[in-house]
């Protein structure tokens, strides 16, 4: 029955169940209505403009089929429960302010652009077999609970189809709800504490095939005060979910919004303040957009199959326990501008994570069958990749923990990347760096590949610690590592163009036993030493380079490098380092160069082999005192090598076997006292362009190593001043300039000796060239040769007469300078020595100083004796006696004798010695005693001033007046 409330005097307040106010027609008696009982279940109640403007109270249970408040301008209030079994229409003018339950069993709720100002609406399945409850502009300043049935919301005046403080649908009854308008399907939740959305149970549905899912749900409640949280719960067991959840409102400090164990499609944050967002196992079917809201995210999100975008606010940070991306899931992170920070673990198992903006993560980043793509910058914690990949393109990317790449895993760096922890590549894993990657820990390759084809030497891929290759491959253009280790026989390959070492201790040393199945193909190595620590590098066998090894830096530490001769390739070694020291073990190199500006100390040295180009020292470096050998061996592949000494002092030996002509620039000084301080062998070729000094009487030993008569000769040229012990050779051509020898020149072997013009040769012991069979040629040019020894100081006794010695010495001068009384013998072998000067002046009284010339046929331009002895002493000059009559030839001057001491001219035997003057002129010898001498020129040879004829003399004129006026010494 239809019933109208009539209150013409606007009595207020008045009870809804007042018997005197209900009529059968609008307007009460004036409208023809009769008084009826108040409405009950089955009745339709109408509040109209005739119902007055006062307050109608409901303080008891009221049950009606329809409640229509259209036109009523008063208030409905009270704390009773209102049951609606069909429809409720508010109208636009009523103030509907019940504070308790409004139980709707009907099929229509129309707020008519109005609001329920209080209470809680409970919606049940509609009566009459129709479970659907349609609402229009449903709005309540309280909560709505859907117990069972179907709720469909519509809009007419409002933006939102439903607006309430809370929405609950958690009973076990069958129920469903959704916005049925296709163009405006938003709901609004305004509550500001507790569970403002609670939807649960498998019998709950919020999606309809004809209308689609529930649309946008906006949460606008504001939260203030510590611990104020907004809870959103939409169970994963529910069929369907909101298409979008908008978190708006204003949040104070220490407040938050929770999605724990819920599921939604999209989430959009437009709230202000700094709320903490707790996802707590949220299942996300779509995207999250944080807009410009700064939020703190914690707990986990579960991403459903499909693509998801996370749009983060600039510089956002959040904490999660696990960020899981499963198979078939794609998550795209967008932040523009700024960055997003995730503190927690990220697990990608078969899915895809794409970061298009700055991405920060401090937890463990695990990929198992998934993908992470980063187009800008990322900062993440430890990384583990199995059957998946990471690809990045941004700058200044960082991994703040370790990286482990397992089977099927790959890490591709297309932007700058820094890894703070250790990196391990296992079981076919792959690390590819197209741009600079810095690994601040170690790199261990157990069975994988490291590929760094970045080609900029100013921005190197680097491993600060040790690169350990147990199995797998290393490919790089430019790679910096602390050290390299590989100690097994697994299949391994290293292919690097430029390899840089920055570590300390043993940075590279692999035994031959551990080189089995190791392919080491490195073109250049650079050792960077910028500290006081020591470091050691050894290249041997297959672990070698075919380019340069460079030592650079400015640290004070010692660097030891060894390049074993049993190597596949030998390096060009370049030293630019300042400070510190370089120790070279027994090594073979193509070249060793100290670049000017290097202040390093080249200290302990074993045998240094320079096999190809040059050994170049510089002025700024220094050489230590530990002995060592420098060798230029027989194998030279290209041009003639060079040795630039920078006038440094050495302590070891110099060994020369170079085939193509070693050139030595700068003074060479060595304190070696070895009999082979400088040795030339295997028909080595060498030119010393500057001075040689062996102050401890080290010797120069020269031999071809090919045997007499082979036709192969060593070739040694000394262009500077030389101070040594002894020089000798076998099968060699030797060219010398001014030379001082503490010992001898031994020129008895096959070959030649050429003395550069104007040279001065000082010989401490002797000059020897006396073989009867070795072919040799000696050209003394105009050298001045000072003989300072005793005994046989010049020995050319054999060779000339046998036709194997050819001497050119007629422009040379021999000075016999020994000042003792000991016998000095010159065996000239019948060769011409231009000038013989004897000066054996000493103070030995009553003694005999003896000088002997053995052999006949010697020829001199001038023969002079400048010896002055005490008057009681004698200088005895002995010439070879002969039966052949072959004389000693004097071309110009024979100046012997003085007025102070007696000079004896005697024969070496009972046979006479012969003298012949070649050019015109007289010979005048004062104070001489002559025995067994034949002068072959008559009227030429005068012995004056108390000279003595001891018999056996011919053509000597004793103590007679010389036909013309001459000096007291005579002249020829």
C-alpha cells in the first residue's frame, strides 16, 4: 500500500512511526487522503513537500518496500535500523542522516544528487527473485556493506557511481558488484582509517561479462598522526578486481596505505605527503603510477602474467622484501625525471623488468629465466642471473654487491657500469661490455665468457682485483685487471689487444704445466705501478705478447719482470715510470726502452737478451750496482739493433752476437773485471760510437764462432776512447780508435785490425799477432802506440814471413815507455813501423835497462832513444843477429845515445846485426858501445863522444871528427 507522510505544521521532531501523520493520499485530508497506519514491510512510504520541513526520526526498526523522499525538504535522522525491500529514493532536498544500519533488500537506490549523511548501508539480494540492486549516484557519509546479491552502480549527477567512507564485501554469500556505466565508472572511498575497502571470498565477483570489471576506485581519505593507516584488502580469491585504484588524499608523517595480500589492476598515487605504502604480497595485474607523489614503498608485489608499467615519482625510495617477476610477466619502470630506489630483493623468474629511467635497488637481484632491461641509470645490490639476462644502456650504472652469472645467463653493458663486489661467471654464463665496466672486486670465470670489446683506451674496462680464468674465454680490446691467474689444464682462451695490470704482488705468472689448453693471445701489456708495493710479472712459453710491455706510473715500489727465452713471442719493453725500481730476471726482449723523463732505477739484472731492435736508456733514469749481463744474441729478424747507453755506468758483461750490426751510442762503462766484460761472438757486428771504459780491467773478447778460414768474421768498431783490460779476437775484423788497455791486444787470429787515424793506443802489457797460419791484416795508420809493459811487449814474430800477416804501420809510432830496468822485447817480424821512440828513463843507478828488437828486416822512418839514466847505468839495446845479412832499415833518423849514460848496441847472438840507412844523411851516436854490428853504408855511421868499439863492427866510425857541424846528439 502507498502511504504519504503529512505534517502541515512541520512539527519537529516527529517519529516516522507516528500513527497521526500517515495518509492514503498526498496532502493528507486536503488531498482526499484518509489516516492510515505507519508503513511496514510491503508498504511504500513517501516523504514529500507536504511532509513539512522538520525532522522525522527513526529510532526503531522500520521496514518498507519503497522509501521515496522526493520533494521533502526536512531531515530524516535517528539511530534505528531501516529496511528497504525494493527502492529508496532520496530526492535532492532531504537531509538523510540516520546513524545506524540501512538494510537494502531492494533493487533500486537513487540518491538524486544527494547523500546519506550517516549510518551504514547493507545491501542484500533483492526480493522477488531479482538479485540485482541498481543504484544511482550512491553516496553515503558512512560505510557500505554488500552482503549478497548484485550491486550495479550508475551515475546521473555525480562523478562517482558510489561514494562511501568504506566498502565491505566479505561474506561467504554469493555477491557481485560493478559500475554498469560504460563512460563513467568511478567509485570514491573517503574513509580515513582502518579497512576502507575489504572485499573477500571466492563467492565474490566484481566483474561482469556484459559490463566489464569495476572501474576506478579513488581513495581520498586524509591521514594524520603516528600510526594512521589506510587498509585496502581485495582478496586474490575474488573474481575480478578494480580496473584502477587511485590513492589520493593528504598523508601526514608516519602514516601509510596498505595493499596487503590484495590484487588490483592499476594503481595511481596522487596523494600528498610522505605515506608508507605496504604492498605485502599485492598481486598487480596492470600498472602503478606514482605521479609526482613521494611515497615510501615496502613489502612485496606479485605481478600477474602480462605487461606492467611502474611510473615512479622523481627520487622515490621504497623497501621490499622480494620484488618478484614471474614467467610471462613484463614490468616496465618509468621515472621522468629523477630515480626510483628499491631496498630489498628483486627476483625475476622467467619475466622481464624494463627500467626506462633511473633505477636503484639495494637488495639481491635474482634472475632465473627472466630479463632486466635498463635504458637509463640503475643502482642495484648483488646480482644472480640464470637462464636470463640484464641489458643496460644508461650512464653511471652500479652494482653494489656481487654478480654471479650462471648457465644461460648474460649481462650486457651498453652504458657505464661499476660492480663493487666480486663477479663470477659459471657454466656458460656471458658478460658483455660494449662500454666501460669497472669490476672493483675479482672476476672468476669458471666456465663462461667475458667479452669487453670497448675500444676507448681513456675509459677502460677494468677488474680491480684478480681475473681468475678456470675455464672459458676472455675477449677484450682494452682491459685493465689487478692480476691474472689460471692454474689448470681446462680449455681457456685470452684474446686481448691491450691488457693493463694495476695490482700488486704476483700479477702474472703461469707455469708451463698450467699452460696446457691455454690460448693466450695478448698484443700489448701495460703495468701501472703508482704505489710503494712490489709487483712481479713473468711471461713464458705460450703466455707471451707479440707487442709492447709498458711499465708506467710514479710509485716507489719495485717491479720485477721476466720474459723467459722459451716463449712463443718476445715483447718490446717500454719504461716510462717515475720513481721506484725495475728488476729484470733472465729475459729475452725485442727491445728495452727507458723513455726520457723516467726516473726509475734499473736495479738487479740477470741476463738481458735484446734480440731485435734496441736497448735505449735515458738521461733521467739510473742504473743500479747489481751485476748482470746484457746480450744482443745472434738472431735478429729485422734491422740492425742499437744500444743507447745515456753514458750510464754498468756492472755486468756485454755479450754481442748480433748479425746485422749493433750500434752503440754514448759512452759504455762497466765495472766488470771479467775476461769477457765485452764479448763479441758468432760473427757478431758492433760499432761503439763513443767511449768505452772498463775501469776494473775487464777484457774485450771477440770471436766469430765459425772456425779459422770459414769466411765468417765478427766485426767490431770502436770509434771512441776505450779504456779496458785486454782485447783479443778469433776470426774478426776490429776497428779501434784511441784505446787504453791495462792488458794486451791479441790479434793472432784470422781477421783484421784497423786503427783509426790520429788514435792513441795505450797498452799495459803487450800487442800480440804471432800466428804462423791465420790470415790477418793490421793497419795501424798514423796511430801513436804507447807500450807500457815489460817482457815481450810487441810480438809480430810470425806471420809476415809465412805470408799470412800483412801490416801497414809505416805511418805509426811506437813509444816504448816502461820506466823499469826490466827487459822489454819488440818482435816486429820484419814489418815496417814508421817511428820507434824509446824512453825508459829511470833513476836506477849501476843498473842495466834492456830493450830488445827481435827479428830482421824491420823498417823504420825514425828510430829514437830518449832514455836518460844515471851515469853509472847502461841502456842496452839489442838487435837480432843474423847470418843472412838482412838489416834493420832506417829511412831517416837513427837517434841513439846521450852524454849522460852509456848506451850499448849489441847483437842477440854471436852473429852480427845489420843497420842500413836508406835516405841520405849521417848517423851520429854519442857515448855508445857497439858490439857485432855492420853498418851497410860507408861514411855514414858515426860513434862519437867517448863511444867504444867492442869489436866485430864494420863501417862504424868511432870518435872521429864528423865532416860537418852537427848537434851533440847527431842527426841523420
